[in-house]
C-alpha cells in the first residue's frame, strides 16, 4: 500500500509519522484511562493528524478545551467511553 493511500484511509503503518503534539496531547491520557478507544490514535494521532481539529487549532494558536476530540466533538461528562 502506498503512503498516500494509508494516510487517506486514516490509518498509519510503520512509515507514517506521528503528530508532533502527541507527547502533550490529552488524547493519550484519555486512551490510557479507557475513556476513548485506540481507533482515535490510529485515525488521527498516528494517521492523518492534519485532519485532527485539535492539531489544526494548536497550529493556529487557537485555545481549545482538553475535552475537544479530534473530530470536533467533545468527550462526554461522566466518564462515558467514546469509540
């Protein structure tokens, strides 16, 4: 599979780059806590991170809440899991 196709599909393989904000992004913590599924990581953090709303806001210097998810929705209150 070509790199372009892997990124377009939203999933990443060994030659894809991870988002530069990954080490400080709260999505890592939410995944460890079981509040979000690892699909988010595959699709955005280690995949097509430029499609991530959080990434775009960070790059533009726009403040955003920690509970903002990569697709622009928000993590529900009460600890409900988001897949």
